[in-house]
């Protein structure tokens, strides 16, 4: 029987010509026939030839068969598979954080080489290998893979690895202090590239909301702590923390003053060390007449040397000192950064 061997490039690029050569180790073959269909169990040569070379241009993966016959009528057949190079490229991850690695893999070709746009220092370019490559791009990068056939022809495929930046953990909050009267802060994760949040508060509370209105349970301290772990869409994290002062709040109004021009206790006004907004301080006599009215949009006691003398009532109404007696005052205001309106009232004794 013929001892047939078929040789030739078996992985080709589309449009490339295949040259398949047949040889018989016995040297007894006198007739042969090439075919693209599998011979029957008893091969039949219907169109005999002595040409040991088949040349054709495959358009898809193709199996080639050769039937060989000796002068004694003994017959045998062999086949060879010709594949069109259609390389595939894949990665274990399509998105990574800076500094992480990704494995690029080529398949359905003989071997592979890689280039990167922009250039990637972690990649050895244009080196052919059958092994996957591990890269660590610092920016979003497109990798071009060449998948080679046995003749050296190639087809290119591309894959893009997206870099998702680490978040920069950033906390914003309002107001800029914890008000002991209303110890709620409006707190927000303002981290660039942040997608999820994990908050831890100094009184033991936690939250995973991106924005949280948090009421602190312990305001007997000088400040409260807020810690944020902000993560991007891949879970890569950054951490930051802040201390927010606790502001002890007080507004005190005297109950008497002596407007007699002696330079001591001549003015009447409330006292505070806190910044206030929309202040209204009014004084009424026993008949309900408004005898003093001070309206202040923003009050910062730290900017006024003597708030009482600068802003207070001098005990006069229509240019004359009022009579001794009891007068009613009413004070309304807001804390800076707080929408609550405080409304207080009381009496003041005028003694000259």
C-alpha cells in the first residue's frame, strides 16, 4: 500500500495560495487524485493524475484529501487540514486601576506579537511568542496583536484596556461646625472618580450613602471626626478624614442697664460670640410702641470691638431718655449656615 505524507503550510492568511505536496515513502504510487471530499471506505480514482503538488487559494478552513494507487492496484488516502488565520484576542480584564496588571491572550494563530498605542513600557513589542503577555498600562491603551500563519503572513486584531483613575477622597460638609442646638451635618462624598462611599463617624455611626445628613450623638467634645473611604467603579479606594469643631452656642441678654451718660453700662444689647444672620432686635414700651429697632443681615462679633456700644440702644426714644421702668425686647436670628430661626423675648429694666 502507498505510505503517503502530505506537507505544506497549514495556517494561511486569507487570499494566500496553498501548496500541498504529496510523497510516498514506498515509491510505488503510479496514480493519484486530489479531492475536497472525504473518499469512500473503498477509494476510487476517477480522474487519475501523477502531479504530486496541489495549488489552490482557500477562502475558508478546508480539508484536502489525496488518494494514491500502486501499479498492483493497492490504494490508500491521506488528508491535511488548511486553516485560514482568523486570530482572536482576549484579556482577563477590560478595565483596571493604575498600577494593576492585565493578561492579554492570542488564539487561533501559530504565534503572536504585540504593539501598544500609546507606548507601554511594560510591553516588549514585536517579539513573537505563543505565550500570553502581562502588561501594566498607566493610561488607557489600545494593544494591536498580530496573529501569524505558518508562512509568516499575519492578521491584526486590537483590544483596548481602559484605565479607571483612583478616586481622590474629598469630603464636603455644611455648616462648617457642629451646632450643639442642632448637631446635624450635611455631608457629601465629592471625590473625583468616586462611585461608592463608606463613612465612619467618631461616635460610632456608619453610612454607605453618597450624601448623608448625620446627627452626632456626642457633642460634649471639642470636635467630631469623619472618615471617608471612597471607591471608584472597580473598587479601588482612597481614604481621607476631617475634624469638625463643635461650637458651643450662646446668646445672653442683660436684664438691666443705666443709660445716664456716665460711661458705664450706658447701652443695651445682647451678647454672643457666634456669627449670626438675619438679626432683628426690637424694644417696646408698655404701650407697645417700637422704640428701638436694629436689623443686621450678617453679624460677626469678632469684627466689632464693642458690640454693645456700637449696636445697642442708648435708652433714648425720639432723642430723649426714656423713663425708668420695664421694657420688652424681642430678638430673632439665624445661626450662620443654619436655616432655623431663633425667636427670643424678655424684659429689660431701665435704671438711671
